[in-house]
C-alpha cells in the first residue's frame, strides 16, 4: 500500500507583516498555504495512493473565513472522487475551530474523536490507523499512552499531534517519548506539530514531515510531505519526502572579504541568488542576506544602509528574473582599520569610540543612557501623543546592544569614508 503523511497545513495563515517588505508578492504569498495543499492532493492522485494522513493543524487558529473551510472540503472531495480516503487528527491550532467543524467533509474522510483514541481498520487494504484529536488548544497529557497495541496481521500506523519530549520553538503539547511510541508495536508513527522535517528514528519509523509551506523567515528551506510505501508482511519499505511548497524562505551568506568594489560584491550576491533560484525550481523566493567579512567597502555599506538595500534589491531582481525578493539584510562587515590605534586618538572619533567600548562592557551604564535618551525624546513629543501607553516603551537589553553595535559601525564607516577622501 501507499499513503501520504502531511501535517501543519495552517491554511490561510495570516503571514503578518508582509506589507513592510518592499517588492514582496503579498497576494501570492497569502495564497501559498492553499496552493501547497492543492499540490498535496495532486501528488496523491498522481501517485495513486490508498489514503492521506493529516497529523493536525489544518487551520491556523479559530478559522474566521468559511471559504477556507469550503476550500479544504473541496480538495478532499477530489480525493473521494478517486476513491482515496483521508484520516485527520486535530492539533492545538484547529482543536477549537468552529467553522472547520461545521463544514461538511466527504464520507471518505475520518476525523478522529478527541474523547479517546480510535482505531480504523481496513482488512482489504491491510491497515490499522490509530489516532486521537486534541480536545482543546493545550493538551499536556500523553495521548499516546492510551493508544491500543498493534493489530496483528495489519500495517499499524499511529497518527499523533505531539512535541515528543520537546522541540525548540514549539509548545510541549501531548508530550511523549520515542521509546513509548516504539512500545506500541506500530510500523509507522505519523506525527505533526513540529514544523521542521525530522525522521526521529527508523524501524519503527517515527516521522515529523514538517509543515507543507514555510510562512516566515524562521521556516526555511523546502517544505512538503512524506510518501510512504509498505505492507503488513514487510513493514515500511520506503519513506520519501516530496516538496509541495510554492514559496520558499532562504538565508544566503555572502563573504565580502575579497570584494574591493561594489561590482565585486554584486557578482557574489548575484551568483548566490542564481544558485538559490536554480535549487528552488521556479518557486517564489524570500531571501535574507547575511553579509560579513573585513572589507574596504565597509564605509559605503554601513554608512548608507538604505542605499545599499536598494542596490541589493536591484541585483536580486536582475539575477532572479523577478522571482525573488529581499526579506532582510544582516550586515556584519568590519572595517580594515587599526582599532587599537583609533581608540588612542584624542580627536572626536577616538573619544567617541572609547565611550562606545566602555558602554559595550557595562550593560548597566548602557541601560541608564538609553533610558535618559528616551526620556529626553519623550519630552519633545506633544502631550496628547505622550499619553499613549504604547509610546516609547523601555528597550530590551538585546535591542540596546544591537543599537550600540550599529552606532559603532556607523562611526567606523565615517572614519573609513574620511580616509578615502
């Protein structure tokens, strides 16, 4: 038999903040989660699978748009028309979704109950699927503990939304361990909740397929589902990842050390972009650049970050043919300067550099200075605006450190540019 294991569709995920990215294809990105699910259905039809498993979080929170529910049902109907069944557990994001529960699904779709584990057996195909949905958005009990033991003579699959013993960036819902899952005697555990693809172990297989479409800059690389083949006699024969995403977030690292001119840097950036475009096979790309190294371009890059960003946008657009856009630039270049000698200078540059170094070594002094500057700035704001609670909130230590580092780099950029004149 053959089946697809998918999870964390997050249909119509808000993708907040896209508007702040100049040149971002906002409409295309908002459609990405739906289009990735269409790709899963297309794949199921193309591979002629026996069934599709969805391990939770079909929707992103309490769905407010009834059309998203209808879209989901219509896609599952395509499976039903091809005699392909679907089995679903609800996760923490869609456990309480009112509209998703109200939308009628095809009879070929089974949504597991939340009150206790269920087992669906098909002796003709030869499988037993065990599963339980979340009853609420926060499940702290080990749901798998009550899953039944394996049915002999069948391929046994456990469908579960869980963080296992914990995964960074994910709430520790339905906690369990691989050892407990192994003890059930199943051939394959189809997990959901963790958005990073991970084969936890083989024989038996315990698999997170990851989410089907990256939604922001922390969800990097290719996203999709697993195509699995096996039977009761041989167990799992193959587990294959299939990409279903239509847009991809990626980080590119550029070493500017050998870049003597902007033309040199442009070539490095565009070469990296062309490689990413080739690897993405025509998908939309949201790129974050980390540009570092000790370079004589330091003054130009740091001294005019807005102008440099505009340059990179133009380079990126040219190299990608318009299929990629700039999410962010992280500059960590350094100036080819003798910092020890600069710190000994008695001119304003040297004095300011020494002051910045002192603040960097004294977090308490930095906090006091930031508080003083904000207080002084607030007094210059009209009284009617000053009353708003959200205005000029205290800066976190992380933001203070970043601001100080940025100020130091701007100072060094000024020194670098002065030396070029």
